[in-house]
C-alpha cells in the first residue's frame, strides 16, 4: 500500500520494502483481526513507540543537528 512511497495505490508493488494492502491483509488474517483493526494497532503502536523513541522519528535534518 503505498503507505510508504506516496503513490496512493494500495495494491501496486513498488519495490521489495514497500507495504501493500495485501501485506496488511495477511498480517490481519494471521492475527485474527480485520484490516481496520490492524491499521489501528499499527497507529497506536507507532504513537507509543514515538513517545519512547522520539529520535527514531526525527526528520533527516533534525537527526543531523
């Protein structure tokens, strides 16, 4: 899902490291959850991790400072 590249095409494969809808769907199925629940878990986990490790979320310019 070009959650990662910005093309806004949820099913387009754009290299090996980008995330597609199908990747999220497989993860949801494996965990017995819906895609919506899985995306919500991702968002909540990101928010928690961002508080614990803000340096990991700094922009490249901020990281060089």
